[in-house]
């Protein structure tokens, strides 16, 4: 039980440190709960075995499914993981946390079943993925940004300067012009590559502060 607390607390600390929906307490509770069910499953198996040995005539009747309870952990943990997933501004957040909750449940099962080597090595792998994988493998996210603005030259210069300052690479851009009665509205759809550490919400907020920006939104790629 103590090992279950340690391995799940380590993973939960990383999630809480990064201000994710599920932190230390959630991960520990999930792992300990899975560990308890695994221990109960083992106890049921031992009792069935002892009964069969004590009463040989009942050997064909007394049975215990070694995977029945722990299988419910793996399938039932999905509702908790789903609660950490948030869809915001056409972006999905919380998938990694949902996966980490599922992973600590599996670690709890490993601990409860007595597979300590698997539990410890699994913890090292999961923690390594959460903490170090982004530092080793850097992946850039492609987004499309639709911007409607007025005063073409001044605003385009502002947008380009913002992209340059924040190392945002424009891979493609589409232009269109709408002529209203009192003004001309320019619409640019940029396909951009943003650094991993840059928040897409911050980009929208920063650009929208310009007085010439009339509308800005994300577009599904």
C-alpha cells in the first residue's frame, strides 16, 4: 500500500505542479483504490484455492476469476479521466492527465498483485514521459488563425512584427477583402507554426489588443 502511495504521489506531483485538473490526491486515491481491489482479488483467489484443497469434491465447483475485479478498474477509470478533459477554443486539454490517471490505476494493480518490478519500472517510464519527453522531442503545433482588420499597411506590419518577435513561422496565408459602405475590411487566414512553449490563447489575446483588429479566431486545420 505504501508503495502505491509513493509511485502515484510522484506522478501526481508532476500533474499538480503543472496546475492540471487532477493532482496528487486524485492520483494517490486512484492508485490505492486499484491496489486494494487487486489485493482483494488475490485474497479471493487464495480462499478459493484453500477451499478446493480442503474439500476436493468441491474443486470443480469453487472457482475464482483472477481478472474479474481488476478488469473493472481498467474499464471503470474512464469516467474519471473523461472529467479531466476540457474542450476550449477548439483545443483539447487534459488528455495527458487522463492518461496519467489510467496509468496510475494500472500501477496500483501491479503493486496489489505483487509485481513490484513492473510497478517500479512502470513508474519510471510514466514519470519520464511526463517530465522529460518534451525536452527531448520538440514538436511544433500547426494552427490556422483568421484575422479581420482595417488599415492594411499599419496592421499587417504589426502582425508580422508580433510573429517575428515570438518566433512564429507563417507557412501559408490567404487574403480576402470586403468592401463595406464606410470602410474596407481585410481578412487574412494564417497557417502558423508556434513554439511548444507559446500559448495559443495568449497569441489571440495579444493581437486582439491592437485597435485595428476587428475580429480574430482559430480555424480548424
